[in-house]
């Protein structure tokens, strides 16, 4: 589907027939097709999801999702590869509509989407309420973590993802995340 000629609102996007929303996001009012994920992408997404799910089993104050649409703003409806929300966020959602706002943590695995799109999405998440965005780079086996205040950190093999101020007690070693790749 080509880019829309005029910008849509998130409300207009959500009003489209479901087949016109399938594997599409709304970024700055433009409908954008999602690429087809490669096997590495899916394996990394599953590993992050599993690590966060284990954390949520111990700390039920959080929930983890895979490829869930978040209406971050009036012109942005994005689908992070993996997202973490506080459990009380579920109580504020209309179960018939998509999630409002941005997840607490959004995770994007770089594969089929252009880097500029991943950067746009990270900016949207951070501007609209995410406490951090993790961008996973399969080719370099690195992870960049960005924060709303402009800070960022780049992690390499031998290091671990940890967010003591957001999700205390969580850690994921990059060696295990990228094992076999």
C-alpha cells in the first residue's frame, strides 16, 4: 500500500477495515507497511519476550506483549516487536480498542525496516511516555537503550541489559541473547 496522500489521524486509521490495518502502522499520519521479519529477528524477539516474561512471572506488576498496537498519539499507532507495560495499565484500557499511549519499555529488532523508521518509532515511544526503548541490532550483536532525557547507551557482547530504575532485578546478558548468531 503506498503512502497516504493526506495525513490520517490514529482514530481514522483504527476506523479502516481490519485488512487495511494488517501489518501496517501509522507514523506521523502516514500508513507504513511492516516488513517481513527474518528468522534472526523472530528468534531475538522471542528471546527478549521470554526474558521479560520470566521477569513478569516474578513481578506481576508488569505484563509483556509481542507485536501489540499502541496508539501513542493522535497521528501515531505503532507496533513494537516486544513491549512491557505496568499491569495497572491494562485496567485503564478499553478492551475493544488498541492500547492508548506508549509502552513502559518498547523493544525493536532491526531487520527489515529501514533504520530511519526504527529511529522514528523510538522517538515516538520516548515522546509519548516510554521510559526506555531497546533497539536490538542482530548484525552487530549490539543493543542501544535510549531514554526520554536524551541519554543512551550502547551494549556489546559481555554486557547485559538492565534497567534498575524501571524494572528492578531484571537483567539479560547479550551473550545469551545473541547465542548461536
